[in-house]
C-alpha cells in the first residue's frame, strides 16, 4: 500500500509531501490499521474549506489497484480522523 500526503497553501505558501510504502516501513501496519478503522476507502472525497491562509491537504492511498483520495484543510471541523492520520504519516517519515 502506498500512502501519499501533499499540502499546499497556508501563510507561507510552502508545500509538503510525504510518501510511505507500508510494506517497507516500520510503521506500515499501524498506518494500515488507522486507514481501516477510519473507513478511508468509504470516505467521501470532499473538497476542503476555502481560504488562502489555510493549509490544504490531500491524502491518497493506492492499494492493489484501488485508489482513493480525501482532501481537507488543517483545523477544519469534521476532519479530525484525517488530521490524526496526517500526524501519524508525519511522524512515520
């Protein structure tokens, strides 16, 4: 499983990108468990809140031909599961 997280925007306008292959990463099983418990593949690919000062994230997961992406803005109400997943991705790098 390949997990990618990409950010754009925010006050500084800088981007961030993370890519993890769960088969080759020490925290791979934990990340896969988080994806399963959050029902990532069933989540709606909703567009994030609008705002130039907000950092917008897209998390994409490729798993054996199945691909799904979600988008959210940091601090956005209702994005708690994705923000927790993002924290886990950031700490896994």
